[in-house]
């Protein structure tokens, strides 16, 4: 009969890894919430209410914004590999700077293209300009995320 043995320090390593996952998840969640509120704050009207009311354009912009924020958070976490405390700080700082850069950039693109995002978000039907705004969120999220590397 073969004995089942674990390497010395296995449980300590496993516990450290689980702890890191939990802490990075909390930082990621905080950044995602900050990202959503940054989009909401810079968007005319109450974005949360428009989403809960089922406004299709608000849902599209919010979804694109959340995906772009996730890119930023994921690359911030990835770039911060190493010591846990330094990694968490770097992920938080890179994430916050990335969110600010991404939200400001999208608003500049809306202005440059003459998109009235407030009117589009309040509409009960999908509008073509919202696809441009969603693409801008997505693209700029990728650009900012890669810049973190």
C-alpha cells in the first residue's frame, strides 16, 4: 500500500494562495464598483436607475464599461505579481488611474463625435451612437489595461 504524503509547507502555501485570491478579489470588486460609479458620475442621469428600468442603451454602455473596467483590473493584478502587499497596492493604484483615464477618454470621444449620451441613455430603443460609446469603452479599457503592463 502506498502512503499519500504532501510536501512540507503544502498547507501553508495553499492558505497563502487562498488568502491572496480573496484579497485580490476584494480589490477587484472595489475597483469595479469605483469604475461603475465613475461611469455613472460622468454620465447624464442616474445610470443605475436607467439600468434597473431596462433602458437598453444604458444597459449596453454599462456592460461595456464594466467589461473595460475588468480588463483594467485584471491587467493591474497581473502586472503586480510578486509580494502580496506590494501587488495589492500596485493593483489598486494602477486600477484607479486606469479607471480615471478610461472614463475621461470615453467622455472626450463622445464630445469629439457630438454624441448626446444623455439622450441616448434615456431612450427606450437602441441607438447607433450607443454602439460607438460601448466600443469606445471596450477599446479604451484594452488600451489602458495594456498600458499597465
